[in-house]
């Protein structure tokens, strides 16, 4: 398989947070490779997708942050929508766990009626 250039490709970055999650972070396009192993990228704003900053990024950072690349603008936009829906679902789940607990190790009152007797126990 022949290696392809990253120049011109659209991307998303997913740097790891302290909690181990990898939410979508940067979006943009690779502009050039000024030095071997170093790329100039155009970062786009989230709200309107307009160009904002240009940054020099080492290839190793792209690998570490699990950047994803797209040849086509439309594919990139569709992938971004999928990633945002995923991140929103993960955030809702995190909020739910914070509010209600994870269920793991939580004490749950269970009542079993046997005749007139009521028993309480812990969930396993």
C-alpha cells in the first residue's frame, strides 16, 4: 500500500482527558508539511466552521490524539455530526451517573412480601 500525503485532508482530533475520555477537540484541514514529521494545519471554529488559527503540529501529536482524516469535505462534515452526537450521549450518561450513581455498589432497598413479613436487602 502506497503512503498517502496528509496535505489537503480534513481532520478531527481527540486528545485524551484526565478521565480517560477522548471528546472531539479540534477540526480543520492539513495545509502543508514544512518539515518532515511536522504539519501546518488550519483550525476551524466550531460554531460556523470558519478558519481561525493555523498551528504547527508534530505527526506524533496526531498519532497520540488519534486524529481522524477525511479526503472529502462532505464525509468530514458527516463524521463530525456523528462524533458530536456520540459526545453528547457520553455527556448525558456522565451527568446521569453523577446524579443517580452508577448502580455499581449502590445500596438498593428491595422489599419482598412473604405473607405479612417484609424483608430488605442489598443489590449485588
